[in-house]
């Protein structure tokens, strides 16, 4: 099978190739696995110092110059002014339009059997029209299609052969909103490398609390610091380690309609992109060096930090579409504390691999921390159970195998559609 994996934002660079953001990590991991059995082409963004084309790790990589897209995408500055938040610039026809056209030309020459587009739903109709007859898979990594303008979202979903969601919670929201398209919606969880947690953590032997992720308001890091402050006197050897960059999330990304009171309360921190970083450090100041802001780490740094921790905490305040750090922590052998929201109810088995608390409940979060810190044997049991679950259900080889079956179904569906229509790739303009 010839498989093209497309992501306009992806930065795939280095030797060996590496990626930083979650969607790029998914694209790179799937390319690596699929290339063991198929011909794979990855299409990504070209950054300074990157070559335009190379073959690495068994697959072809083409990087497209982003200059024209960067100019046109300045239209995002008009969101909330010219463009209403429920129909922001990224839902408009100019968003990544040059990237879409160059991708069409590239794929017509490469002739894939299936095209797999990560995110960037706005360009799906363009690819579908110009690559008629080729099954198009749209990988849905967030809630945008379920929250933004329904006519736009429906046109995007109707243009693809398969909408592949990163979790059941994302898929269910789409099915409820677009019941007529439910048959083309499927789920493929995100994953982790099988060797990520080698050697596994020994949570019973350590005392630190670990968070990995963007330090953004919707991640609930301020609640984690407040909860830690409440239990810190009882656990004088414990530190709170925060791994991740200070990050700003515009309100339309988290809750475009301000319909959720938990996330709507975060809006004052989205007015000034630096306000949240200041607030976190104000909360941490009384705890001195027991709260450590360690910035971003690569995968090796994250794995090392997990081996040095007792508990992993992800207190997100919004409904996380997936939350890869949670599965990575499970693979590393750590017990997990997370919120009872989004995909965490799918990934964390409550009272077996971790503890779930309600969003925004600082008392429950503090109690969960105290419970695990006081019981090394419980930490060890939960960590071992989480590692077994992660290695059984969330490794990239397992997920790539499921994806191959989904591709086969998409190709069958596209073949049936071709049989009903005279239009095909051979008839497409420019062939």
C-alpha cells in the first residue's frame, strides 16, 4: 500500500527524526511503523536548515516552504474582529491554501493509495476534490469540528472517506452532532513507543510529583500548585516538578462558546499571554525550591523525569481530546492522578491504574496526592497495572495494525464510491 501522511504544521527534523508537538509525534510514529510494511510519504513544513526532501527511517519525507501560508495565515489575527469565534480564520478557504495546492501536485505525482490528513480539516475538501477517487482519512485530534460552525464542519466531514478520532469522547461528540455521518467516524487512540518506559519507574522508591505538558490555563497547573501547597507540610521530602513551556491558549481554542463554566472562568488569563505564567510563579513562591519550573524536555528527558517520580498528575480543566503524557506515564510505570473528563476516563482505569477527580476540585486533588504519597505499595501496584495496560493497548505497533485495517475499509468504501461515479483520479484536472 502507498500511504501519504500529511500535516502542515509538522516539524520533522534531526537524525534520527524527532517531533515536538503531539500531532507531529503521532504522524512521525505512524510513518515509522507503517514504513515497515508499506511505502510511506510524509508531507510536513520546511523549517530553516531542513532539506526539502529526504528518505529517512524507511519513508520519504517532503517538506514544503511555509512562506505563503505564513503570510495568508496572518488572517488569524482578525479572529474575534472580522471573523466570529465560532467561524475563525482557520475555517476559511485561505487557511493553508498554498500548502494544499502544493500537496495536491506532489501526491498526483506520487500516486498514493490512501491519503491521511492530520488536523487542518479546512483543507480536506480541497484534497478530496483535487484527488478524486483516492480515499481521504481526516485524523481529528481535537474538538474543533464539534464546536465550530456546524455547516463548515459538516462540509469537511462529508468530503472525507473516514474521520479518525483520537478518542471515543471526540468521536461521540461528532456522532451526536452529525448523526448522518456517524458511519464514517472511527477511533484510533494515540500511543507510545514500547521502549519508552525502559527501565520502568520505581514509584515506591521516590517522592516527587510530576506534571508534563504545556503550562497553560486549561491544563489546571494552578490547581496542582494549590493542592500541593495544602499537603506539602505533611510530605517535606516531596517536590513538585513541572516539565513544559509556558503557553498561551486563546479562548476560542479551549471553549469557543464559553458554554463550560469551568473553562469560562479561565478567560481573564487569556487576555494577557503572560498573565498565567506570572500567576503560577506567584502561587509557587511561598513553596520556594519545592516547586520547580523545568521548561520543555525532549522524550528522553521526559522518560528520565518519570523514572525519578512517585506520582504523575494531569489536572486538566478542559475535556482533553486524548492527553498523551498520561499514557506515557502509565507506560513508564507511574500511578496517575487525572481529572474525570475527556479521554482520561478511557485511558485511566480508576482505582486500578490511577485516581480520577472532578475538574476544578482542589480538595479532591490534594486528597488524591496525599493518599498516594502516603502509600508506597499502592503507588507501586497502580504503576505496574498502568504499565501493563499501556503496553497492551497503547503502543504504536498495536495502533498501526488497527490503522491498516481502517485503511483497508476506507479503500473499500472509496472503491464503491468510484463505482457509482465517473470521476476518478485519472480524470482529475492536471493529470
